[in-house]
C-alpha cells in the first residue's frame, strides 16, 4: 500500500481558498449577446456554479474550524459579577436564671436585667456586590494541540476536494458544450437526410404520375420520409435539452456558441505512454490526494484519542472582590490567587482505550478507502487513454465511411436510373450516408470529450487546458433561441447572503 501523504506535503493553490462568489445578473434572450466560446462559458461556470460555490463555502467553514480549535490553547479570560439584595428577619427569646448581677450597683442591675430578660428582635436590609476575574492558560494540553493538527489536515483534505469539484465543473461544462455541438451537427445531418428523402419522394410521385413506377415505391419513399422526419424532430429536441443542461451549470443563457472547426487535429495524447499518464494522476489527481489526506485526518484522530492518557497542565490567576452594607460592617473583602493546576486521568471506565481502538479501525478503513480510490483512478486513466487512442482511429475510419457511403449512394442512384436498382436501395443508401455523417460528427466530439476526461483524471484539467481546446473552435457559431426568456432572473438567487 502506498504510504499516505505526510503532514508537510504541498497544498493546492491558495487561489482556491479565497475564490469569490460575485453577484451577477443572468443574460436573457431579450438582451443582445455575442457568441460565447468554451473558455468564456467555463469562466462563467467557475463564478456561478452552485455546486462549486457550495464547496468554497464549505472550505471556508473548515478553515474557520482551525481558529476554533486553536482558541483552546490561547489565554481564557472571564469576568463574573453579582448584585443581590436580601432582607433578614431575626427574633430571639432568652429564658433561664440569667447571669449573676450581685456585684453590680442597683442601677446597673436594672439596665442589665432589662437587656437580658424578655424577647429581642432585629430586622436588617443588606445589599451585596461581588466581582470575580479569572484567567487560565494551557501550558500542556495534548488533546487540544492535536485537535489543531487534525484541523490542519482537514483543511488539506478540503482543499483537494475543492480542486476536484472545480475540475468536475470544468469537465461537466466542457462535456455540455460539446454535446451541444454534437447535437447540432447530428441535427444538420438529419435535416439533410430529410430533405434528400423528400426529394426522392417527390421524384417517385412524379414518376408514378406518368406511369413509370408502381404505387408501392411511392409508399416506400413516403415511409422513409416519415421516418426521417421523426428522427429530425428527436434531434431538435435533443439540441434544446443540451442547451438547457449548459444553463444549469453556468446559471446563464447563451443565444449562440462557437462551433468546432473543420480542421480539428486528431492526434494521440501526449505523452503517448499510458504509464506516464497513470504516474501523473498519482501525483496530481485531487481525488487521490484528498483520500490520501483523509488518512492523515484519521491518523490525527488516533493521536487525539491517545492523548486522553496524558496529563493537562494549566496556569491560572483569579481575583475576587466583595462588599455589602450590613449594619455594623465596614470595608470590603478581596482576594487573589496565582498558581498552576495539573489534572491526570487515572481511570475513565475504559473510555480512552476504547476510543483509541475505535479510531484505529477508522484509520484502517480510511487506508483501504485510499487504496480503492488509487486503484479506481488508475483504471479510469487507463480506460480514458485507451478511448482517446481508439478515437483517433475511429475518426479516421468514420471519415472514410462517409466517402464510401457517398460512392455507394452515387452508384445506387445510377443503377436506379438504368433500372438495375429499385427505390428501396436508393433510400437505404441515403440513410446509410447520413448515418455515416452523424457517426463522424459523434466520433469527433467523442475524441475531444475523452481527451478532456483524460486530463481531468490526470489532475491537469484547468483553464489553460481549456484554452488549448478553445483554439480548435472556428469562426462559425450556432444560434439557438430557448423558450421561457426571463425565467432565470438572477444568478444563484439564494436570497440575502449571510455575513461572517
């Protein structure tokens, strides 16, 4: 098993930590708009994607947790005070022989007798005021110190997760973008197919009207036209759905986007070595690095549990002040203390040992999770690399298939004109040609999407990589009008945002 990343391994770019979430207004269909390219739309998604914004806020929360844990290691100062009012009721009665008064003069005896005989009562209203100031400072607290270390590792893990989310947004936006272009090219092929079969139907009707062919051929041409029309309608629906999927990712509407150029360079990925891509993924894939950081988080939890066996040492100082206005009492009371306190857990019912065992199992589980993520990433990188290399050959084969089907259609039409082929053969050849055209368009976009997916699995998909692909876009643009203008009034309308 690959050893986990040490605590000092490098973190993702600080840019990911402080990415802002700007307020923007979504563009509507009523506003004039220029064609957007892939890079522009990707930048919109990085600003406005709700999933990415949530991940950024979650990262800020984890970073704030570091200050929460660190606070326990800093001085703790508290003040408390009290102000009370009390009323005392006292009633006492004396009885018995009383003291010996024989040595006193008669006058003194009368005063003393008056004081010591009968009942005595006294009422008193007392106001009391007190204040206490107390300060403590941890001198040695292994639990709190290791909780701070765990938070640092949690930040590492969250930053890698944020990078993975960002790359996920980029691949999703790129896929949605090229799926629109794919749907558009397929739609164009289906429209051309419908027009071609419609011309064939009109020609068949004209030939039937002059008695050259039977009604059967007209009906077969009509059936082929209806099928082509149904396929074209489905392609139009697919194009609209693809546009709306892009809107969900970016929170904005686009009236037009740039199309892929005809001279797309179809080449094998560089480096042309599958092992090199796997090695790159092990170093850069944020999901692998996040899982690796998760091992360190679990290891910190074990260290925190073990720290429960260690003593805690705290320095303390306090000051107390008290005063009251009771009858016969003047002045106030005050006291102060400075010292060091030590506490040592001797027996906690086995809780500490059980917590160590519990977190040790969780550490082992996280190690297996890391190994599973590593294997999964290796498999995905290898599969993506294989698909890209196969796409290169597939595009070449699909292009040749278009040429071959065009030749077959020309030959079939010639045979139909001389009577050696029937209209069904022509219709089939028409359908085969436009299926080949649609397949070629799909193969081109499969190549682009698979190449970007390979970059994502290798952990190298960023705006620079999209800029390279963006250069493949041509001058042509695709215009599209979505219904429901104004339904999306604002980007990420979550109401009033909280202020930290």
